[in-house]
C-alpha cells in the first residue's frame, strides 16, 4: 500500500476511511475508537538516516566515556554505561544485571543497527534485505528499551545522593540523554511509513 492509496485502515479497530489530506499541524483520528489514523511526517527519510548516524556516534561515545563520576573517601571512580551494568553482577543481583544489559545496552544498540540498515536502503528508495523481519523486530524491541529509565535513575543519583558519596554528571550523561531522545524519535511512527513508501 502506498501513500497514494485512497483508503486507510485504523490499526486499533479496523475501521476503513478515505485517506485524508492533512496540513502540517493536523491529525486524523478514528471516529469509532479515537485512535490516531494519520499525521504529517515530521522527518524525511534522509533526516532519519542523519539521526541514525548521530545515534551511532553517541553509542561509540558512551562506550568509552563515563556517564557519572563518583567520589567517595577521597577516591574518584568513573562509571560508563557498561560499568554500571557490570556492577550489578556482584552479589545476588546477577539476574538484574542480565535484564539491565539487555534493556539498556543490547536493545538500544540493536534498534540503532536495525534503523541504520533499513534507512540506508530507504535512502535509495529500496527495501532492505530482510525488511519485514527488521520492521517487526523494531516493533517488538520498542517496549524493552529502558535507556530513558537508566537516564532517569542517573539523574536521581546526581541530585539526591548526599553525604560521603558525591555523584557528578559528565558529558556522557548528556550523550545518554541525546541517545534516548533520538531512539524515541526515530523508532516512532515516522519509521512505519517505510511500509507504505517503499516498493
């Protein structure tokens, strides 16, 4: 189905409508269930690809630069994203370490890789090999990405922990916030347009 198809189907209740023509700030909602039917795309495919390249650079940055600096007892310790997950392996929190590694490291990196693969081919108006599987994996992995939860926890640590432990933010924390926003923006409805637009 392409954007020129005159019909649009509500993904929530399967009601069928004529495809609307929308201005930049308009949205179309289902009369039956109120679900969002259509809205103007915020980003062009090339813009999404540029955001993907930025996300790759942020992932590389976070692999080497600390998210937080912890000072205690006159000593300073750096904590990267991987260090924070690895710290959970000590003691009886091994299962939490696995879950954290999956939701904070594996899922976001996989999302960025899948988006780059899909959008790289979409730039040339082609469907990537394994297009259907990649799109389904993106939809499946979305709820499992907890990077923004980790970011919130880091911010709470910076502002709430007091006493003998001093927690300082770094540029890595800013990069983590940027990566969280990029993944949320890229993996949204603008990527779903690839189903319609690519032959």
